């Protein structure tokens, strides 16, 4: 194997070619929609991920049971379909794996000396793609985490602004009582209507405000003057 775990055309051995195919088969399974759905919906229960990894290995090694007579796409599809029936309790006649089977057969043919570099390139490209997908998933996870932290911080700040006590009730300040002398600052004149002006004469005995008709006072003064 060359540095980085990749074989070369000039120095590749049968073992190296086999390792490359097994790795390529694993990447092919990772991109298969059925496997993605199986993982998402946990067709194998809590052990779905382990079962998928086991299937990758079993199917890849099965290709080498008869090296001089590799399986056809139809045989591969039937074999994978049977695994899904036995291990994932999925009803299948083999057609569920027709696409992945054809893809695996094509990859198996790339082990030939004049095609091994294509198999190497396939593995390199898929590995780079998987790394990029994992990186984006980690970034998305970090962004969701930051969003949750920011949201929690906002809620905490708003709670502090409302002065919420431990029992969950919001404390509302009581307005200050009006000054007992506050009525002294009222305007000296007010109008009950537009024609009859009245004067407010503050009385401090009981804190009451007496409204006196100014016209009545003027009439009383005139009467007194006449009497004199």
C-alpha cells in the first residue's frame, strides 16, 4: 500500500485490490437510499448501525467465494434482498437491491490491473465526500447549539427585566400615594360649563374642596353695599 493507505497500479497485489473493493463497496452502501432509510427508521432496532456494517462486510467478502466466477447483478440483488428479509424483517423479492447490486458488480471489475487506478480514485473521491458531509453535519450541529444558547440567554434577560421572583409571580411596583397638599397645586379656576366660571377655595379641615359660585358672592356684595 502506498502512503495514505492507497495502492498503486504498479505495485498493487491481489490483497490490495480486494481491500480496495471492500472499501469501495462500503462507500457504495453508504450512498444507497435504502441503507439511509434503514438507518433513519432503525429497521434493525437499536443495533441497526452495527447490522449495516456487518452487511457491508459480508456482501463484499461474498464476491470472493468463487473468484473465477464472480456473481451476477441478479445474484447480488437476491443475496442482499435475502439479508434484508432475514436481518431487517423487510419483505423483498430482490428488486429492492437491483441498483446497488449492479453498482457493486461494476466496482468488482475495477480490480483488474489496468483499471485499479479507477477503483483508487473512486475510494478517494468517496472518502473526501464523506469527510465533507461529516464536516457540514458538525457545523450544522454547532450552529443549532449556538442558536439554543442565544435563545436561552434572551429568555433569561427578559426574565430579569420583568423582576420575576422565585415563585413565578411578577412584582409590580405600587404607585406612590398622592401628596395631601397636592390639591394646592391645582389651578385656582375651573369651569363646570362655558358660561358659569367657578373658583376653587381649598379647605384643609377635612381635606375637602368646596366649589363656590363666584356670581353668588358678587350678588351678596352688591346687596350689602345697597343696604349701607
